[in-house]
C-alpha cells in the first residue's frame, strides 16, 4: 500500500513525513488566505463594481511595491522561518481588524472599507505565498522541487477550492463576518505546523553552505547590482512582469463580462457565489493536475519547455475572444487567469528561481512576486484606464510580448544553472590572471587594496604572492610601491621579486631601469649586484666590459651575468678571444657536478636561444635534479625551430618524465615550434597524467593545426582501448573544431558506455553477496572507481557537446556533499543530454533508493554476470587498474588462461605489467 501511494504521488522512501507536514501548513494558510482574497474580490464587485477595478489595481500595485521593499530588506536580515511566521501573524491581525470593523461598526457602507479589504486581501495573499515558498526552498533541492513542489501547489489549490466552497455554500448562512472568522482560524493553525517543521525537518544547505537560520548581509543596493549583473534574473523579472500585466488584463476582461451577465439580476452575493464555484472547479482541476501530471509533464518536456505553455494558452484564448463574447471563452479566460497562472507559472517560478545566484535567490522571489508583479498590475491599471474598451486587443498584444520573453528565458535557464555551479566551485586549475579578469571594476579595486595591505602586514611568502598578483593586475600606479617594497624582502625574497618583475609587463619600464641602475651603484652585496646585472644582461642593457672582472667571480649570479653579456652582446661578437673566454666559462658550468652551476649554464643557454644547443640540451632532461630538468626544458623551448620536427616524438616521450608543470609547459612550447602535425595522436595520448592547465595547452596546440585532425579526433573518441582522459581531450578539441561531428557521434559513444556503467554499479554492490566464498573487496573498490571514471567521461562529454566550456565542474559537483549543488549539476546534465540517454543514467545520479537503482540494471540486462564474466569485462577495460585487478584475482583464484593474458599485456610495453610479472615470479 505504501509503495502504491509513493508511486502515485511520485515520492521516494522516507519523504512521507516531510511532504505531509509542508502540505498541512500549505493547506491551512491557503484555505484562510485564498478564501479571504476571493471574499474581498467578490464583495468589492458587489459594493463598488468593475468600473473601479483599474483604480484598485493601481492602488494595490503601489502598496505591494512598497511592502516588497520591507520584505526584501527583512530577508536580508532575518531567516525565512522568522519572516514566514511574522507574515502569518500580520495576516491574523489584519483580518481580525476587518472582522471587528464589519461586525461592530457601520463602515461597510463606505467604499473606503471595501477598498481597504480588497487591498489587504491581495497584500496578505501575495505575502503569505512568497514567504511560504521562500521558507520551503530551504528544505528542498531542485530535483526534489521538480517532483514535490507541484504536490504542495496542489495542496494550495485544495485550500483555494475549500475556501471557494465555503463562499458558495456557507456565505449565505453565516454571513461575511462568520466566514472571515473561519478563515482567520485556519491561518492560525499554520503556526504550530511551521514550528513542528522547524523542529523535525532538517534544512538543506544552500549552494553557498548557508544554514536556515543564517541571515544575509547583503543590502538592497547589492541586490539591485546583482540583478543587473545576472542576465537570467533580469529576463526572469521582465517575463513575470509582462505575464502579470497579461493576467490582470485577462481578469478585467472576464470580470467585465461577468458583471454584464449577472449584474442585472440583483441577487445578493450572486457574483461572489458564482466566482466561488468557478474557483472551486478550477482549483480542483489544478490540484489534480499538480498531483498527478505536472511533475511527469515537466520530466518529459523539461522546465525550459514547459514555461511556454501559459503564454501560448493566453494568446489562443484572446484570439478566440475576438470572435465573440461566448460563455465558454469567458470560462477559458477564467481558467487562464486562475488555472494557467497558478498551475504552470507559479510552479515554473519555483523551479526557475534556482537559476538565480544563490545569495539573492530569496530576494529575487520576493522582488518578482511582491514588486515586479504588482508593478505589472500598476501598468495594466494605467493601460486599462486608457484602453478599457479595447482590452481584448490589448491582451492579444501583451501575450505576444510574454511569449517572446519566455523564449529568451528558455535560452538563459540552462546557462544560469551552470553558472551557479561555477560560482560556487573552487577551480584550482584556473589561472590567477583569469580570476582577475573576471572581476568587476569595484571588485578589482577591493582586491588591489587587500593585496597592498597584505604586502605591509603579511609574512614574506604572503607578501610575495601579493606582489605577484599586483604585477598581474597591471596597474602602473602601483609600480613605484612595488619597487620600493623589494628592499624590505630578504635576500631570497629580493631575487624572487626581481624574477617576477622580469616576467611582468613592466620588465622594460623606464622606472624599473632607473631604479636598477641606482641599486647597482649603491649595493655592495654580491648576490644582489649579480641579480641586477643578470636582469640587465637578459635585456641586453649592460656592457660586458663593465662586468668583465665578474667572469672570475666566486659569486655564481655575477659570473652568469658576465658570461651572458659576453655571449649576447654585439660588442664582443667580433672579438673571438672574448667570445671564446665566455664559451669556456659556460662550458665549465655545464660540466660541473654542482646542480646550481649546471642550472646557471642552462639559464644562459635559454637566453642565448641557439638551435644548435638542442642536441646537448636533450641529455639534461634525464638529470636527477628537477630544477636542472626544468631549466633544460626552458632552454629547449627558447631554442626550438620548425626544422627539428624529427625530435618531436622524443620530446613527447620525455613529457612523462617531467613531473613539474613548468617543465611540461616548456616542452609543449618546443613541440609547438617544431611542428606536431604528424604526432597529434601521440601528443593527446601522452596527456593521461597531465594537469588541467597542461591539457589546455595541448588543446590549443592541436586546435592551431586545424580541421586536418578531425578524422583522427573522431577515431580517438570511438577507440574504447584508449583511456578516458585522452578521449575526453579529443572530444573537447573536436567540439571546438566541428561541433556537428561531435554531436553526430555522441549517442554512439555514450550508448556503448552506459551498459558498462550500470554493470559496474550493480556488481560493485552485489558481487560480494553473489560470491561469498571469495574476498572481493579489491574488486568492489575497482568497480566503484571504474563506475566513477565512466560516469565522469559521459557527463563531461555531454557537457562538451552542449558547448559547456568547463564541463568537468558538472562531474565534480555531482559528488558534492551539498545536496543543492548536486541537484543543480543533475539539471545541467539533463539539459545537455538527449532525453533517452539521460533517462538511462538518471537512476545512477538522482536520490532514489539503492534497490530501485539495482533493479534498473536488471531491467536493462535480465541476469547479473558471473565472477569470471565480470573479471573478463574488467580485463577488456581501457583502465590499467581494472586490468591489474582482473589479472590479480584470476591468478589468486587460479582461473584458466590468466598466464597467457599476462604475456599479452607484457607485450604491449606497459611497464607496470613487467613489475606485476616480477612480483608473481617468486610465487
């Protein structure tokens, strides 16, 4: 029974209590709040009339806009829980005031009383609705919202329907004051339900790890500036602004028609009772649609498509209305206003709001529902005053504008979800210059101020980091401060600062040159003096004769500066004896056993940039010192030319022996200069252990070669014997070169991986139970690892095909501890993948129970694999880890043919299999 109910309401195990408590809260406040709203609308029409509706819209919109500022400010200072309880309290007090005025005074004879009641009815209804969903949002992520928010909305419709029934069947018996008292009682019941939720239900942390009770420090001005920086939020606000204009114009038009039909009959409360009955019917439909269909329709169509339904329905209704004032069209218009607006638009907003930057999400909701929509009411009131008799044509025009706004929103929604992932993901591979470029002018000034402060108060390491960052900011106004700061560093700090200065855009600045000359005259420290001379020698700004005596200096930096100046200066090129002297001194450095002397010699060769030095430089790539290897790679990069293409293969093989990023970058620069056209496959396959920045450099090199690599890239992507990282890089390059070719091959590539993905996941959880006689913990670990590798490959490749530049962020976000970040990542994947492909991997990434996930595999493949079949599958994997685990277990359990397989693996040349064989030999 419980399983049937969960399936009927699209619930997962363990969600029953949570959904029940929120549903009860929604039912109580909606019954009272919506009932009071319908009562105020009906009574206003009976006592004032529809002719004054445009004026009412203007007054309502002004009041709501002003009150929205209070709510937005409150959301920046108080928790959503406190705000919601406060609004409930205000609603009880305000409706109690209306009750006492109606019951104990004769103010009902004054139009001002009905204006006030109509105003409070709308104000309290909108405030309760907005603050309720702001409160709810703290307990659900986006994927839960897509399944469950429609249930809560359906409960709101149920409350609306019951409120309408009270009006249509009870109003005539107990009067307005009796019904109003009942509504106040229901709103009061929402308070204990809210307190129980706070006590029993844990909140889901927001994207920026913010607790439910945490208050925001953002101000109103910060919120406004954030809105204008977010294209999605701006379009979202405009879209709902236009949709509310459309809803109000529709409401006025059918109210006018209803008054014409019922106004002459003179029956007391006839219009109010009719509205209550229509509202009940539509609310019941909305409730049924929300419970059973909305989540499923959203699942099929996606949020970005379902947002088009409401404006299309409004447009169709106004087109029909132009043919005549028929009763069924009036009902369609009523359904558009009371059905489409709430069934689709409000549900859609609850999902679309996830695209807003998390720090302003609550304020965005309040701004839309309490400012932009009332502003739409104000504009619609002004339009109706002037175009009251042309409301149908006005509605048709506005529906066209609304459809256009929703189409723009449809484009921006997937981008906004992904940008939120990027904003709250720490990307260590991103360069500092990229971070600095992404800053606004104000943010850059704040960062600059902080860095300058760090240079005064931090330790030397922090000061050097600040110094480097300030140089990268490139503000020349700070140059004098930076040069002055050098003298406060220690000797190693001064040397590092000079190196950073040389690599910056200010290396040849007149201010720098002038300061270095002054230091060279004033300084007596040989290391500092040598560093200054070496700096000037690299720029060719020092005469060799000025430092000729330094050739015999014991200070290595001074000696290096003298050799470099003699080797590169035009003054000594014609004097063979001086040139020979410098060459001999350089040779003594290179032949030395001392690491620092060799590095200095290689540094001189790097600045000399002579292609004839490359054969000798290659031998230093195998040196035991990382610093020597790095300097040799730098010298090769500076000396490389296109006539040395035969060395490319050797350099590619050397990439794996260089463990530092700088050394690899230098070799990649050399490969690019030599011409890697014939070695693209080897270059891409060498990136298996590269860092992200190094892979981007390979990507840039291959992209520079162009379309001639297209076929090779497609073959690499399809080759299941190649590891996943090189295949992903090939896919990324192909996506830039020929996005159509990538999309055409995507389904085939991913489809081949999905079955293995499910296989690994299923057997990782069940193989231990299926073969209890064996210790298979190492196999389970390998299966889990293989599962994540394949899942990352599928997700990143899907992201690349959707033109998402940093698709690896999606894969990382799926493993986040933060539930809302995982949900946003899943939403991004859903938009990137074909619906059929996504349906196959969704069970592995959503929050459904483990048993449901395992059953999904059994539906794909009717029976699980045996142990030997599973090990054979791992043996055929491109992962070396999988192959080793398979061989290890086969040898341990003495399974057939494992020796022959090992011999085949050894023949592939992978060194690790030789080690594996050596370990088995004693056995």
